[in-house]
C-alpha cells in the first residue's frame, strides 16, 4: 500500500522488509482507495462497518441492505461471472480494487490485476471475521 501522492516502493525495497513467499503475487495499491467493487455480498457488511459505501462502484445483485439496494437501482450491479464477460471485465478494470474471495483456488484473484482476496468466509467465527475491520 502506498499513500496517495507518494512514490511506490521498488520490489527490492519491499523484499528487504518482507520477502515475497512462493505462490504469492505482489500487487501495489494507492491508499486511500477511491473506487472499488465487491464480488460477494459478505464483503458488503465490512464496507458498511467502515462507512465507505460511497467508494463502491459495483455490488453483487443479491445485496439487500438499503444502501446497496439504492446502488443497484442506480445501475451499480456487478455483472455476474456467468453473464457478459466483456462487461464484467470493463467493470473490474474500472475500479482501484476488486474485493474477492477464493474458497478453493485463488487463480481468479491472482489473475485480476487489482484483485484482493478477503478470506472472511473461511474464518472460524464472528470474532475472527471482525478482525478484518481492524485491519
């Protein structure tokens, strides 16, 4: 993560602090994030808790909270994985960060240049899930 307006560190600088482990991909993001997409309704609760709903451009069509229903009514529906692949690719490319989940294989998260895995669905319980808000 790089603070907005600052120079992004080189891979060598980051490696000196924390070497990239095998099987992982390093991605760079500018913070604060200005736009995002959430690929799962589970992630929307975290976004609600953080009070940053205004930064989410696209949400899952199954979102039910009032704020997300309003967003869906304003054409902020994320195209389904089984729908128009071209439209979904445009939506994902048009935001700073795509919050995703990969319960079995993280190939989709790794392939998405701006994809970030949020493993909240794999946690043991609500206390562990709440830790994502602190992070």
